[in-house]
C-alpha cells in the first residue's frame, strides 16, 4: 500500500487483499480477513454465494457472479424456445452453485423445466461420464444441457457422447469455465459443434503481451515462481532440485516466450489489472479526502479502518484496461457483461468460436448467425411436449408444468384456452379448427327433396282428380247417378278429400306463423269433413234399414238438409278443438336443435318447424280417427245392404282400406321419433297417409260413377219412382234372397214385389227392380 501511495515509512492501516482465482479459497480466506475488517477484491471468483453481504461483507470482485451468467443462460434458453433442459455440474462450489442459480432463476422466470440435474463426482471414472450420457438420453427430448463444469469434466462429457454415438444430439450451453477455450474440446471438435458458451466480456491487453513475452530468467528474478513456469513452458530442467525428470533437457536460458513455446494470454489478465486499479483508485480517493494537505498517508488514513476503505472501494468508477466501466453494486459485484460464443464449423476457416451476441442485463442474440449440428436449418427443439394442435387442450403432467398430454376438444366443445375446452351453447357448434363456436345451420324440408317430391306428386294428381270429379258432378248435377249419390254430402266429401291433398303443401311449406296456423286448422279438418260425411251416410243407411225391419215409417233426419246439419255439427267439434288450441297455445315457429344433434357436430342441424308436438298432431287427428272408426263400424253393420243402396259396400271397402293405411302410419310415425331423419320421415309418412286416404275414398266412391257418367251415359237414366215402403220391402226381400246372388246383375235386385217394367223390353226378358234412381 505504501508503494501504491508512494509514501515511505510505517503504517497502521490494515492492508487490503487481492484474492485468488478460486472461489473456494476466497471463501476460506474471507472467513479470516473479515475478522480483521480487511477488504478483498477478487479477479476470478464467480461463486453466487459470495454476493451475500451478510457473510462476505468485505468481499468485492471485478468479475460478475455466476448468478448473472445463469440469468444469461435462462435468457438464451427462452430465446431458443426451449422449455425442457438438463443440467450437469462438476462436484464443488462452482458447478453446484451455478446450477442452483440457474434452476432458481428458471423457476422465477417460469416456462422452463429441469428434466434432470446431474453431478460429476470429484473422483470420476470414464464410466461415470457414460452413465451421465445414458441418464440424459432417458429424457432425450431434453436436448439442451446446461454445463457448469471444469475443463476436464467437459472433455469427459464430450468423450462419452462420442462413445455413445450421440454426436450432434445434445445442445450444449457452457458456462465461463468453457468460454472460448480450446483445451476442453481438443480433438473433440465434432462433439462440440453447435455449443453455445458464455464468457465475461474481456479484451486482450496488448501491452501485457509485449511485457510478458520479454520476460527472461535474467530480468524477472523477483518472481520466485518464474523459474518453475520456465521449466514447464519450455519442458526443460534448470537445477538439480527441479521436479522435472532426469531425462529432460537442460534449459539454456536463451529460450523466448512466444517463440520457442506457444503463448496465449490468460483470459483473466484484464480482471487482474482492473482489480489492482480498483484498489489503487479506492486508496487514492481515500487519501485525497482524508489527507488533503499531505501527499502520502496521514494519521486520519492510518486510523480509518477497513470499513472506511470498503466504502471507497464500492464507490470506485473508472474505465478499465479493456475500456469498459469498472463499478461495484451494493453487494460488491461487478456488472454482468458477457460475450456469447458458438462453436461452429466453417468450410473456409475450419472449426472455431464465433461471437453470436452479448448479454448486458438483457440478451442480444443474433440467431441468424447460429449454426446447428447435423446440418439442421431451424432451431432444434428441446421441449418435453410438442405444442398442441389447434383445437386441443393441454393436460399438464403433475409436477412438470412444461410437460403435457394433448387432448382434443371433442363433441360440441371448443378450445377456450390452452388448458380448457368448453361446451358450445345449444344453438352453436364448434368451427372447423375448434377455436370458437359458430351457429348451427338451419334446415327445413325443401321442395326439391325426395322426401317432398313424392307426396307433392301424389297430392297434385289427387287434386287434379278431385277437381275433375267435382267438375263432372257439377256438369251432370241433375242426372240420376249424381242425384242418387246425395249431391250435398258428395260435395262435402269432395271438399274434405281436396283439403286432404292440400295439407301436403302446408306441411312442406317454409314454417312461419301463417303456415303454422293453417297447418293447425287443416291438419285434421280435411279428414274430419270426409269422415263426417261418410259417417252421416252410413248412419243414414243403417237407420233406414233398421227402421224398415220394425215399420214402414221413414226415420227422422234423413233429408238432405238434416244430413248437412249433422255433418256440420260433427265438423264443428273439430273446429272448436282447434279454436281452443289457438287460445291455449298460439301458433309459432321454433328451431329444434335436438332433433338432428348428431355425434358429429359437423352434421348437426337446427330444424325450423312449427311449434306442434307429435302428441298434438295425433290429438288433432284423433277426432278424425274416431269418426273413421265409427264409420267403419257402421260400414260393417250395413254390409248386408244391397250394394246399390247408397254405396254401403263401397264405403265399407273404403273404410277397411283407410284403417289399414292408418294402422301402418302410427308405428312408422312414432317409431322414427328418435331418428335423425325424423322431420323428413314423419312429414312424408303423414302426407302420404292422408293422400292415400283421400285417394281410396275418391277412387272407390266416385270413379265408378264418373266412369258411368262419361263412358256409359245410357245407364244414367231416370227410373220409375217407388214409395219408401216398396223400397224397404224390396230391400228386405232381396237380403233374404242373397243366396241367389249369382242370378243377380250388378246394381239390380231380383224381387217378386217390385218389378222394373219397361214397356219397350221384349216379353221374354227377365223382370228386375233397379234402385239406382232412388234417393234415400
């Protein structure tokens, strides 16, 4: 110190110390020097625990602690997109504490998981390195390996990877112990390709090279270790007490450093110089403040103590030997400044280290300048699990936040975030990549659908036929056949048949409030009108012949007006029910998303339809079915009536066929209630059943008459009138003579009481009674 201050004489101030390059030795010596409050400045110790100012309060250093390079490593890993790495450390303070700092910082940063943390023992064997490589391969997706190891251990790891034929698999990230040195990778260059290393920012001090290479045994006698260095550097022997072998040649003393031996400036020279200058600046500032009147040490400085000197050390700021600023933080650490290297293979210059960036509190990395082993063009991956595809959620492995299983969002779920699938609302379905929901398409029964084409075709044929029959009846309204058919009820029945065909178009039309209202009205009205008219007819026939068995008096309510009144009253029940239905549940349209909610959401459809349930449809048709069954019962009861009495038997056949049609309809209608094609099947079944019912009635009750009217007008003539008594008597007798049916022409009944006497007929012609012109 006295020499530093150029002050001769004794001094009492505790001398400051420049420390070793070993962190372990620094920690050991600090436990003694801090007792005497002696400040220390280290030029090489980077152990993170030396930053603890409670234990090492008098310790400072001009190199950044390993926690800074650990932070730089964390930043590199994150910049590469790696989240699954392993660590390998040499046993001891440097390696273990460096890895601990990296793991702590990676936990704080988040998004980085440690696959394995392995340690290289002090007394290692080649098999130890082989075992480490095998363990690293157990988590082979963790290709990135953080190395806090000595030169010898680095060589052992690279050698083991080569023996395991895993050259190029691992992505090494080496600490400053690797740096840009060639010794760890000598003859192992292929295994080191792509390795990223860290080195505190340093510069080659040219003045030191000139000074050191000029040192000889003659001009450097003050350095007691220089002779030993000389022997080691030139591989020769200076004196008999030398530790060199007897076989070694004798040193001549004329050898020159850098000429007769390889010379490379030690990387810590800059920091040694900066450490010395830090102490000098601190002492200079202290002397200037405490001894302004003196050019050397004054009594105040002698008594200042180590704490006072430490304060001046921590306040030092100057440009160091490399031109960078030298400062200390509150813990005595120098700022973190690192150069980042990558060992690359160049076709021109060969293999070597290349600067790819720097870290000064923040990372500056030139990724485009980086090369990777095995000729990989993109940044290699080092991840536990690959990113999930769109529409998949992450199921994180317990205890390993960087590892997960990808589970697809299935069914009607979409990807809410990277960890969650959520269910779409009832009227939505997931889009193609399951990142959101989209409306379910709305469908209805289209006119061009095969399910609609067939009913519409049948309905159009039926409507044309009905209009033709009605036009024929109107045209021949006063002819005997039309009059004998009961013109009023015939027109009512034809109206009902026409409405049965019309309902097909309402059932297929696009639902809206108007269409739904007409559906409710006409769904059962057509059948109700048809079967009310048929029931009135069959009931009239039944009453006439039942009354005829008791007396010759005509029953009541058999006139056309009465028949219309009865039919209207039966129809009014249906209309009253519909009116109540309108009041209780006004017509409306709904979109049914459940009817075609298939397992595959891509096939899901919302069905636009009227707010009419299956039960309501059956209830609407229930009254008409009741009329149909009642009419069938009367048809059975009047089956023995002569067939020319008001179509009793054609009505019977019509009702039997209609019952069969509706018996087939019911199981089909309800059996498809759970089908995805429910809308189409039920609508088609219902409309075809109504078309068939109308067609059966039209075909059996009217087509024979139209055929006679058009093609056999000679049969459509007026016959002589008979009294009701004669008609009933003839009908009763004809039923008794039914066993002689083979002798009876179609439409005639042979009887002894009433003969059809035609004065123009030949005398030998058989006598028959015709009832075709009788209106009952």
